[in-house]
């Protein structure tokens, strides 16, 4: 008999306070980009899932060029997926008006969702029952 369990790797990171995530502040451009160890198509779909999971509003999707326009907290953002090579892709989430004064939790929560859902892998464990 086999039991299927999902395991995931969790990286140890410094906890960010809730007030830091929701307080409007200047967000450095570097915090708006992240490289993920996955192909561009997977990252594109996980980005859509992350937008939905965070209850943001998708305004436009262009799968051929890899961009998603979405609204969060009365501000419009562009999520752009860029293929780096067959195993690595970059996600850039930037405000469409180029004013980087917003809640950093918008970007950080999306990255965290993608990280957590990209590391989940089904594992079959053999048991003797």
C-alpha cells in the first residue's frame, strides 16, 4: 500500500512584521524582482495563482509575452515573467506608474506564495499494513 504525502522545503527567513508589510513606503526596485528555479511557463501560472490567492484583481493577461496586469490596493501593477534559461525564470512585479511608494507586502506575499507552492512535491511512502 502506498500513501502519498506532500512535502515542501521551507527556507528560514527573517520574519517581517505585519506593519512593515501593510505600511505604504518606498520599495526598492531590487525587492520587486526575484529569480525562481523553474521554467517560465510554470512561473507564469504560479504568478496567476498567487494574484488570485492574494485576492488581487487581474485586469489583463498576455501569455505570449508573459505579462499580467493586476490591481491591488487601488494601484495597478505589472507582473512580468522572463525566461532566463530552461530551468530559471525571473519575475518582476512593478507599479505601472513607476512610483515605488506602496505596501511591500503586495510583492513579498506573491513571492512567498510562489516559493511555497513551487517546492511542494508528492512523495510516495511504502507502508506495510
